[in-house]
């Protein structure tokens, strides 16, 4: 069973205290409520990681910052040991979202008009959005790469907000950079944040009939 730090519970303060010890700020835990210190930890790390990517976006005039990157950053620091927050799930999940989003964007004919060019209901975009989200969910389930923010990424692409192939490579690169930053920060905090996959989750999980309406054997 994963500890509370993996699920985002109060036990998650333990790794925060390790980092505060290393930077000689452990006195904050004596002066302020633990929940406040933890929220400040999430605030600072979220600010620094996204600020770096925003700076890259300004310097290169490229979309290194996009809406679904925010929830990914939040997951990486509020529940770093959760399976959804592993480097594998974060990187593969967004990649699936990008690929499914672009495929839906092209196959439905939604690419024929620039984003925002149609004043009313534009059926190709509606179909593209539905198709991209459903296929993203299906493939994340198939490849055991669940990462909820990827559902927003696929809509960003299928709706044409970010849809040029070069830009799609950049937003995936942004995810890799964000995960690399999270790896460094979480390791400094004393967490055994995985290099790729969270090995605490068994590859041969069993879901009893109490968890699902059927018995699941993941081989």
C-alpha cells in the first residue's frame, strides 16, 4: 500500500520537512501550521517550474506553456508518488493525447478552418473533440498510462488551439522538461520519485468483484 504522501494526504508533509531541513528552513514547521507550509511548498514549486517554461516560451516564441501543463505540475508536487504522477504516465499520457488530438483534428475535417473562424456550431470540431477525448481515454487505459491532464491536452489539439506539428513536438518537450524539474525537486525532498515507472504498483494487480462488477486479472 502506498503511504499518504503518494496520495496527497497529510502524510505528504514528511518529504516537505526533509527539503526544509536541507535548506535550513525547518523552523517554518514550528512557527506555522503544517498544512500552510505544505501549501507554500506546492505554490513555490509550481511557480518556479511554470515560470521557467514560460520564460522559454517568451524567449523562443513557442508554446512551452499550455493549459493542461498546470494540472500536471500540481499532480507532480501534491501527489508525487501516485502512479498518475510518474514520469512514464505523465510523458506517455500527454503523448497519447497529442497524437489522438491531432488525428481527430485531421480526420474529421476540423483543420479546414482556423480556430475561432467559425461563428456558430461547427460540427467537425464537435466530432473532433469527442473523438479525441474518447480515444485518448481508451489508449491511456490500454497502455496503463493514466494521466488526467492529458484529457485537456487532446482537446487543445483537436479544437485547433495548438495544432501545428512543430508546436505539438514543443508541448511534449515541455512535459518532459516539467517532469525533469519535478524529478530533481522530489529527489531533493527525500522522495524515491521514480526515474520512469512507479514500481510500487504491481504489474499483476487483481481487482476483486467488490471493486469492479467483474473480476479483473491484469497479466
